[in-house]
C-alpha cells in the first residue's frame, strides 16, 4: 500500500491511463488487421477473379476463332486463336504468382491441363480443316466443344474458389472489426467499475477522514487536550491532524 | 463488514485470474493466433482492477467470518464475470449469455458447454477454458490463500467459509496446513496425469487441458467428441482412475500417501462410496449387454467410464449415453444426484451427506424404539454434532427444492421434460452432461438465453454449497434493515 495521498491518486490515474492506452493499442492492432484483410481481398482474391474472367473471355474467343476458321475466315480465325492463347497464358501466369487460397495451385494446374487439351484439339482441327468436308468439320467442332466445356468448368471452379475466399475474408473482416471494438467496450465497462471504486476509496480515505477532522475541530474544547479524529493512516491527513494538535499545544 | 478489506481480497482474486490469462495470451502470441487481443486485454483489465484496491487498502491483520464469507461468495461471482470477458471479446459463438455460461461452467468445474464446435477455438482460448477448471477445481479462494502472506486469522476465516463443515472432519489441523495439503495433492495429481496422458498418445497440449479438466472434475475437452475422439482404452482407464481419485477426500488421500492409519482404505464412507460405484457399473454394464447388444468388454469399458465420470462430476464422455436404455439412464441420473465426496473437487449433494442422512435416520429409528437411550451419530469413528446433522439435512432439502424449482422454470420455457430435468440436476451438481438435448456428446447452445442465465446461477449455487450464499444474503439484508 502506498502511504501518501499524492502517490495514491497518481497511481490510480496512471492505472486508468495504462488501461486506456493498452485498449487503444489493441484496437489499432485489430483495425490494422481489418485493413490487411481488405488488402488481401482487393489485391489477391479480386485480382485472381479478374484473371479467371480474362481466361473465360479468351476461351470463348478461342472457340469463336475456331468457328471462324472452319467457316473459311482462316486468317481472322487464326489471329483470334493466337491472341486468345496468349491472353490465357498471361492470365495463368498472373494467377500462379497470386496464390491466396489453400490448394489454389492445384486448381490452376487443372485449368492448364484442361486448356491444353482444348487448345491441342483446336490446333489439330485447324491443321486438318482443309481436308475435311462440311459434315466432318461439324463433327470435329462438336468434339472440341466437350473439351471447351471441361476447360470452362475448371476456370469456373478456380473463380468459385476465389469467390469463396472473398466471402471468408469478408466474414473475417466482420469478426475482426467486431473484435477491434471490444477493447473499447470492455474499457468503458472497466472505467465505470474503476470510477465506482475510486469514488468508494476517495470517500473512505479522503472525505471521511477530513469530515472526522472537521468534526474534531468543531467539537474541540480546551479541556480535551488534543483532537482525536481516529485517523489510522500515515498519510497527509494524519500529518494535518498531528499539526493541528501541535498548533493547539503551541497556542496553549 | 469492512468493504475495503473485501475489496482488497477480491483484488487478489482478479490478479490470480490475470496470471492464467497472461499464460493463455502468451500461447496465442507464440502461435500467432487471433485470440491474443481478447486474452491479453482481459488480463490487463484484471491486473488493473486487481491492483487498484492494493494501492489504497492498508495491510489487513484480521478478517472475521462474515467478511470471509463475503470474500468467498463475491470472489466466485467476480471471477465468473472476469472469466467471461475473453470469451465475449473473442466473439464467434460467444454472445454475452454464452460467454457467462461457459465461464461459470468452467470455474464451477461443471464442464457443460455452449460450443457446437470446440475445435474452432484457438489454442490460447482452449488453454484459458481449461485453466478456469484448474483455478476452480480446488477453488480460486484457496489458491489465493496459498499465495497470501500468513496473517492471524485470515486463512482460517476465509477457508472456513469456503469449505463445508463435513469436509473439515477429516482435517484435524490448522487452515494453513490444510490449504497446503490440498494444493500438494491437487498439483501432484495434475502433473502425474499430464505425463501419463502424454505417454499414452495425447499431444502435450491436449494432455495438459484434459488433466486440468479431470483433476478438477470439470470435463472440458479440446475435442468435439470429448474423450471418444481418442478411442484409446488406456487413456480411458487412466482417466477413470484419476476421476475416481479426484472424487475422494483430498485430506484422506494425503494421509494415505503419507502412511497414516486414517486413510482411504480404513474409511467406511469411502468403502461404501466405492461399493456403490461398483454396483452402478455392474448394473449399467449388464443392462447394456442385455438390451443394447454390447459385448462384455465394451459394456464394462463404457459403463465404468460413464459412471465414474458422472459420479465424480467430471462429465467427460466416451459415448453418447442418450441412446442407452432407460434403466441405464436412471442409474446415471442417480449418480448425477449423488456425486462425489466432500473434500474433493467434485460438486453435488455429495456422498457423505447421503451417508450421514442414512446414519442419522438409523439413529432416529433407534431413538423411537428406545426413547431413553443415548445414541450418537458417527462417521468414520468421528462423532457428528447435532448442528452438523441439521445443517446437512437442511442442505439436502434446499438442494432438492432448488433443483425442483429450476426444473419447473425450464419447463415453463418450453424445454422438454428430460432436458429440463437433467439440465437442472447436472448444473446444480456441477456434473456437465445430461440427457435429451444436452446429452454427453451434445451441448447447451440450443437452450434460450434465459435458461443459460438460470443454469449459470444454479451452477454457482451448487459450487458455493447453497447455504453460504443464503447466509451471506441474509446477513446483508439484515445489515441494511
């Protein structure tokens, strides 16, 4: 226990300040986590979803390119297929460097595998298209469609994975923002308890002894010899009581 | 009653909680878990509110019985609220009602949970959850007494308000020595069990958490399937032995280990207690073999674990007992009512009181037959005073009354009969699981918030042995009048 009133008051407020400072630091850390989660969503998951959209778009174009090629527009068809191929390769490259979800690399491997099958089929069809009849062209195109859907499905699965990732990150954000507020809420409750306790101690160790001292002075008469305010502490109020008694002695 | 003296000791209670919160926060910190903020900040708040009274209140030389009682009762209430803070801050499944329920369940070593997915908690939170069992096992007040500097009358006053008179019969020594004996037995059992579970294949972390839960007879697990997760007979046997030991009088256990003549083998009460447990195991096992087609081995394996688990008030599970035949359920309900022995970490009516009830009944019958005769009630060759006898009878009546009223209120909340009945009995007995919606492998999450608050109060009443709480409130009311 501290003896002087000054140190008691100072220590009490220091404790309160410490509690509030730590609450603020904790809240900042938690809000920072929310910020990082947003960055994760924006930079990583959103980027991955954008790339899967590019892949889907390019895949559709490659399919159109094949159709154009088979219809006789070989130059435009060939350009479209090549452009789509390079777009998908770029998107896969970006996706590979931006793995954010568990097993995402396996999903990308699956996209590569399915796309490779589709692209090889497209190439084989374009190479052999001169020798094919219209019916054969039609049949070959329908066969490549199976591979087209398989590649599309694998890209959609990759997109779904990242969308789920966004949903999870958002839930985490919600949880983190709630958690960031908690130190403040607990601080408010703790500060109220602290205030009630402080009120009790101030009354017990400051107000009551002073009241007893005032009463002692008020009811003092010379025959009593000295004032006894029943102060059992060794703080400034006890010193005041002793000094009043010294003063009485000196005045006598 | 001096409020400042009570505040000073409640401060110590908060500081003791803060110690375990810091350990849990350290676990979260090293494992980079997201429970660091809730655990660390709760520890900070407990430290600051615990230190605050120490700044003002001078050294206390003496504490009277009333103050001791107030420290004990308010200490428990304060601890339960403080323990709920990290759960509430962490969020997830913890609403305020859920956090308070989990905290009360932990400290009172009930072991009931509102968590549907225990495994979703971080290691730091799981450790804190198990720590509440460890702290509550022998009682936070006792731990505080252990670390307090010795002052005249303080230990005795607080200690006598914390433990029942019946329990003191086997302790013929000073409060300081009793506190040390209880702590020695408690800590050495915990350490031994940690090592055994670790050797038997649990991870060190799981071994620590399950040991805290077993020696404290709490039952919180780190797994959704409780002990059934491990499906290991040796783990089950080890836990059964330690649950049984933890349900015995710690003083007698200490005397047994130190070679005293007054030990667990010479105690008539312990012999009767063990005999009834064995009868219970045989009844359940035979019923399981005949009605549910269990093999002999399986029947005795599960029957012994479940009977000892419930009677010791641990409440750990190896199987869903809700699917067992009605006869087995009734036997298990009996053990949920009877519970462990006084002087143990278990709750409930306690076997000693039931034993005393029958010994006392026998004496009354003798007195009716021979009104001029002089008969005394004896337990383990100790004469039981008339006052202690009356206190025990009053306790049993109050216990049954409270259990009945709580069942009634739960039924009024549209909770089905079996769930309401066993929730009431399991919470006041600090056992853990019941039947119906709250069976051994289920949880209390489906109950409404009002029921959770009511059951939290029931758990606290059971842990504080009812009479203490009532006496304190009678004192406070009279003081105000």
